[in-house]
């Protein structure tokens, strides 16, 4: 048990250390969500105007952008596994007296912590986009973001365990990230789109994460106003969405542990 | 003038279980260890023991199975046959205990070059559960030992190859291992750095009674080991002290150049009762004591001598005698002529 715990914390510690000592990466990781918000929000706000429930497009997109930042950061957390394999540092980790599952958990925890940091930074924008924030909202948001991040970091490590190279991993990631973002209700509600898109969106677990973040930030009435996610006519509650993402997350992290430890 | 040594008589036991025993109790005990990769047997039925405090070398060309063996002993590769214990722990069933008892320096660097020297060491201390009260003192001590104390806050990215290697040795010792494994520790380093690394190792051994297990294909490094196992194509072909290995293959080698090699060879055969061989116009033969034989030879030999060479046997000759091939891969110039069986492991 100590080998699991020690592995998890030492790996997470080092990933965080790498993140905070790399200012460029810190800044770069925030530009993408901000660009999305500025360009799409600015471009659409005049065209679309007010949406159901009295929210405008920027308010609608803002929670989605937060979820999108979590998605990108968490998935790309797996890149450190591939990079460590290429630089040789993975071997230093693998020969240490720590468990493989602990290492995977450490990668997941590290990515989740980085994602959470980014979310907190993006929350500073809430007044600018006209989303009211209070302490309770922020406290509710934390477990939602953590759950979503764990699931996606698990997926990232799972893919990284099979990726032959950093380039291969990144290609696979972008192939995954774009459909996951665009079919997750970040930019538009997923209930009023062509059927094929709607089906794909509702299979995409990120959709429920995006909607959960939205329900926390904009209040649960947006779901009632037709901006939420319904499955076969049933309107998902916040708790149900988080639980769903959590179950998928456990499965993904377990698969990642298996995949990462399989050659030992 | 090139000197050919293929005429050494084979007197060594080519028995694959050739074992000289360590002087002290065994800390590494390997029995019939094998590793197969698909159809290829990279390590075949290897048996040896390493005593506590010994510097033990694995000598062989690239692809001989050195790295595969070290990886099995370090628990990162499962053997497909046989057993091995390190520090009394089984390398398959007690991996955690083995890992805590060993320090490792791999052939390729395994540092995080985005972190500083100190951060790399601290990561290692955390990963191995080094208690907090001794951690910082240990880090200071080791950074001093490898002369990197002043660079402790620098990112590893800016370090030279030699500095990285020294840092890795320091890191490998941080959790006070009983055995330090070094896989080609000085590969690609310049001669001065190589010498320095050997000095650190000698110090550590004296101060801490550390056991060192290393692989190398440098003869001068193998010379510094207490005992060496010569490994070729996955099997140990000889195991003994460097002195014993060299003396087992016979005496010194003398090579002469004369105007008429054939006549010279026949005179050497008849007058001195030796067995010369002629290669490229040069005549080589072996005598027990080259230093005392030569003056007598120069005085009595009747043909005009153009050049004389005297050479004591080297581990290269040992390898050549045992395998019929040369080991060398001469330091960094990448020429691998003569080592036809190269197989990277």
C-alpha cells in the first residue's frame, strides 16, 4: 500500500513541478480556451443574441470553455508518459520501489491538479463574461472538474501506454480532442442538432461534464430551459451527470493501470 | 606494425559454468539464468556469484547479453529460465526488496532534464522513501562527492554527458544501496571523465563497502575489476580475475620484422623451439617471459632484424582466444569490425 501511495504522490509531485517551472507552458495552455471564448463568443454574439433561459452565447460558452480546458489538459497529461519514455526518465520511475498502479494514479492526480489550477485561473474571467460567482459555486465546481479530469487523464494515460512515440500520441490526441470538443455541447446545445450529431454527442462522456459545469455556473434552470442534456427525453441532473462521468473515469483509470503495467 | 594474437594457445576452460568463487559471501547469486526473446536466446544458462564488496565486471561485445542480464538482476526484465537473488532477495518474487537494495546507472541517461540536479536527486529520495532527516544531508554529501555541488541548482539540460553520468551515479547511491549496477557507465565519455568516474567508484567502495556490478566493453575498465566474466553470445565463456585470465592464455607475444619472414620463422622454430606464425610479412611467437628472452634473442638471432615488438597479453587477447573474435568497438569511433555477431539487446 505504501508503494502505491508513494508512487502516486512522487509522480504527481514531479509532473506539477515540471508544470510550474515551465512558465511558457502555463501561459500557452490558457491561450487556447481564451481564444475560443473571444473568437467564437465575439463572432456569434450578435448573430445569436439571447438564448433560452436568458443567457447569451458568451455566458453559454464560458462553462463549455472551462470544460474544454479540462479536457485538453487532462488528455494531454498522458504526453508525459510518452515523453518520459523517450527521454529515458520513465525507467528511473519504473525501477523505483513503487507500484505501477501508483504511477498511473500519480499521472492522473498530476494532470487533475494542473487542470484544476487552470480552471481557477479561468474563473477569474467570470465577471468579465457576466457569470456571477460565489464561494458555493466554486466549491461545487471543484468535484465536478476533478471527476471530469480524472476520467480524461485516465483516457490520456491509456492511449499513452500504447503510443509508440510523442508524435503518434499527439496525432491520436488531436484526432480525439476535436470531435470530443465539438460534439460536447461547448458551442451549441446538443439537443437541437442533426440526429447523427446528437447521437455522437450523447455517447461522448465529455458532453455530461460540460453540462455539469454549465449547471453549476449558470444554475440548474438552464437545463429546464432546454439548454441541458436529455437522454431519451429525460433531463439529466447534475449529480447523475457527475456520477456517470465518475463511473466512466474509474473504468478508464483501471484500464490505464492495466495497460501501463502490462509489460512488467 | 600490427600484431596478431590468434596464435595464443587455448588453455582456459571454455566450460559455460566456469566459476571462480568470490572471496567473500555472495551478495548476487545467479543460477542458470536465461532470457529468450522469441526465437533468440539473448542470455543462455548463466551462472555466477558476486561477493560482498567486490567490483565485478561483465565483459563482452555489444549484443553479448550484458544489458539483458543486468536488466534481469534489476527486476525490470523477467528471466525465462533459472533463478537469481540480489542481496538475498529473489529478482522475480521480491522485486520491491531487490529494488531497495540496488542502485542503477543505465546505459542511456534517465534524468529529467527539465529539472535541476537537486530536484532530480530529491525525486529519487522521495521515490525510494529516504527518510526526511537524512535526505538533505545525503544529497549534499553525494553532490560533493561527484563535484556537482556548485551546479546543484542548474537544470540538467545544460549539463555535459560526463556531468549527467556523475549525477546519475550520485542518484544511484542516494538510498544507500548494497549493490550498484552500472551498465556501460563510461560509454561515450572522454578519457579524463572516465578516469574520474573510476576514482569515485574506488572511493565509494573503500568508504561504504559497496558492491559494484558493471558491464563494459572497454578492456582498461575490465582490468580494474576484481573479477570478470567474459560473456559472448549469451553465455559466460570464462570467469576469473583479470590476472588469472591473462596468464591462462600464455606468455608474452613477440613480433619481429625481417627481410625474409619464411627464413626467420624457420630459424625461430629450429633454434628456439618455438611455434612462430607469419602474417603480413611479420613473424610472431609466444614466450613465457618476453623481458628476459629478448636480449638473448637479439644477441643470437642470425637474420637482420628490422623491428621488434613485445606485448603482454591483454583481456582483448583473452576474448580473442576464447571466442576467435575481437571485442573492440574502439571508444566512440564506432568501428565495429570483427564483431560480426552484433546484436543489440
